[in-house]
C-alpha cells in the first residue's frame, strides 16, 4: 500500500490555522484582478530615524527594507536644518554613501529620491518665526537643496529631491481657487475660525505687514465713485465735523476692481487698504510740519526783533534781557525747524513704503520660482557631469512636495502653478544674458546672468526644465483638505448630510483633482499614504478613508513613469513591514502560487503567516492544547 505525500502551496507554522487543515479544506482564493503596479515598482520611504524605535542607522534601515522586499526606496531626511549634528546629507561621508550605493546595487534596488526635513519648508526664504523674507535664509535653503542633489546623485545614481511646500501663509476662505466672489454656501472649503488677515511685504527689506480685514476704516472718500472728498466751508469753520465714510473690506475689493480697470494693471485691495492708512498718517504729518514751520517762522521774527533790541540796548539790564530773548528765539527756531524736517522725513519714508509694499503672493512667488529654477539648473549640471563620468544612470530632478492646507503650495492648482512657473524661470535663466533684480533700496536693476548658456535655445531649455523640475504628490497631504471640506444641507429638509456622505463627496473631489494632476506632467513621484481623518497621518495605503488605490490607478492610466513609495510608517509598531505589505495588498500585486504550483495565495495567508502578525492567535496549539485523554467528570468534551 502506498501513501501519497501531501504538498501544500506554502509552509505553515503551528500558530497558523491552516497548519491543522487539509489542503482540500483550504478555501479557494478569489480571482485576483490585474495589479495596478508590480511589487518592484511599489516601494517605501526609509526615514533617517528608525520609526520602530530600534535605533537603526540609515544603512541598517535600508537593508531591512530591502530584505522585506522593497524594490524602490525613498530616503527621508528628518534632522532639522538648524541642527549641527544628527543627520542630513552633511552627516554621511564617502564610505557611508558608498555602502548605501553598494547595498542597492547588490539587491538591484532603486534608491529613487530624497525628501528633505520639514524644517526646510519653502524656497522663498520666508522665516515663519520672524515673519520676514530673508535672503540669508533663502541661500541657506538653496545650499541644503544642492547638498541633497549631490547626495541623491551619489547614493541613488540620480533621482528626485523634494521639499514640502509651505511657500508663504495664505487664507483658505479667501483663496482664489475657493471662489471668494461666490456666496459662502456655494464654496467647497471653509476654515472655521480663520481670521481675515491681509499680507503685504516691503520689497526692499522683505518685512511683512499684516492687518485685520474686519476692521472698518473711516476715510474721506466717496463710496460710489471712490473719489477723494474735500472739506467744505462749514467744516473749515468747524460748524460741522469733518465728513468721513465707513469702508469695509468689501468696499476696498470693489475699489480695487475699479482701479485695476482704470490703470490697466492689477491693484489689490490689500494695497489700497494700506495706502489709505498711510496716506492718513501722511496728512497728519503734513499738518504738523506746516504748524512747526509756522512756529519756526514766528521764532525767526522774534529773533530779528531780539537782535534789533540788542543793538539799541542802553543799559546792561536791557542788554542781558535782549540776549536772553535772542537765545530762546534761536533755540526754539532750531527746534521747530528740525521738527518740521523730521515730519518731512517721515512723510517721504511713508511715501516710499506705499511705493514698495507689494502683495505677498507676487513677491514670494518670484523668490520661490527663482530658487527652484536655480536648484533645477544645479540638478541639470550635476546630471550632465555624472553622465559623462558614468556615475549617474537616471534623471536627477528637484521640486516641491504638495504641502498642508494653511500654506501656499498645498492646493493642486497652486502646486501645478509653482512647478510650471519655476520651469519658466529656469528657461529664462538659461536663455537670457541679463536678468532683473531688486536692489536693497527697492529699485530694480539689470545685472549679468551667471546661469546664461549661449548654446541653449528656449526649446532645449524648456526640455531641460521639464526634466529637472518635478513635484512630489503626497496623498495624505491632499487628504488634509477634508478638514476644510464644507458639509451641505438638504435644501428641502434643511437637514445636514451625514459624515459618510461628506467623505464620499470629498473622495469625488479628490479623484477629480488627481485626474488633473496626472495629466499636468508635473509629478515625478508619489507618496502613497492614508489617514483616518483630515489630520496629517502616515497610515499604510488602504488603512484609511482616502482613495489612495484610485489615485495609483489614475496615474497608471495616464502613463505615469515616476516612482511610487508608501510612507505609511506609522503602523510599523504593530508589525514591521506593514508599510510595504499593505501597499502591495492595496495594489493587488500577485504574491505567487508556491513552489509546487496550485491556486494563488490569499493575502491573508501571507500577511498573517510569515510577514508578521498584528494580533495573537485565537486558538490554542502545541503544549497549551489539552490532551485527548483528558475528560471532565461530567464527560462533556472540552472544545
């Protein structure tokens, strides 16, 4: 009699439920659709600081990810830019870089890019503590980006460098893409409790000016045609108080629209608001200047009289009295005259401020796009040098990572705008022998362009800009807009929609935006991250409420050629490897059918077997299980 050996589709341990089942009892796996992306293209982020708390260094963390099956890796630098030690490109020398490169080469793994720490959150040089744009901070940030570009070239033989985009503060409720001219009930987003703050920046110094838009101004202007009101005779005679009109922010918006049409250029309500305030100060100063000049003139007359009295003084007492009067007149004359000069000086300074106060968006965008363009040129040159040496094998690029809702660079429209304008600026830098810049005194000057390449035409420059400036799309950052997505009420019943319904509508908006991004050609990499709410989260894909799987599918359908990595490292404490396993499961990537063939394995069979459990088994096994010979006194079997 022969006994046939039973071969299963995979090895089982005694803690696996399938260990106690016959192969015929194992439920058949459901049909598996075609994977969105193969496992080799679905990678993971490797943080500079180990999220599992085991204090592994960056080489050990990279090796662990590779052993777990990651085929694509993005290195995430976490040490703040202000920190002297602890991390960032400057902390990894030649041997460490070579080790990272060899580890990737030996395993045929793609180190696809580098993410810079969130302490470097804009390239406009904006200091969020001092609320000032600083040339020093802009240069410091650009130097960090250049170091990261060289680091990516060293360890990954190319790849992307991304910087989270918080270019400058801006309102959610009044942003252009939020249709501020529409009634509030028709807008999609609202930030509860957001203060209406106006922002301007002095282009000479980079210092910002903020004001509350809800404050009413009382100014001598007409509300119908916005013409200046001149005092009337009864007001001169003080028979009536000076006439002033209340101007709200809506009045300033209407005024700005009319001025823009009249002057043929964009005039913002912020500029008019500050201009009117400063003009009021100027008028006050002009009045005081006239008063002090009048007083100076009177003192000059008293001085002349005192000089005449001194000439005609006959007695010593008359002479001393005239000399005293003359000294007092001369001192007061100088004081009044100097004060009048001081008033005039302040008047001219306020006039200069009016001329040089610019909208924060215009000013910051010029600085951000110039810096990204310079970084793009650095990536281009590093790529060309590496190609000649044979040390770089894939494109090298830099760009913003879509940011958080409270800052410019977080909305998809802003994200695309920033990248495309940065590309345009890179073309300008490569093709124009001279460029414009603002001098410290606020005047514009034309200087020699150090980035000018006489051998490059605009078509080639555009090709280079598109190649070396690309953005990073973070699906969790996009999901943070849920916190500001307005619920709607049923117009018939007046009942507010349920939270599930609101999330469904948000998912629809989300996928519509992703469709636009996928067609824009600005995305170089995608971080697949999920969250259970609008808060910033790092759950593995499929473990939250956002359409992460749909996002991957949309980009695939649009022939996306960049890389995808999971940034869901927040659940590593529940089972090391979930960051990648859940990504593979979400994408429907095939696991295999076992050494001896048979039906495809279910993800549950793999995940809860040798790839790490997240909970204890729900049955007893081995020595913990009771013997079959044991019986209770009641003879009831023990299950």
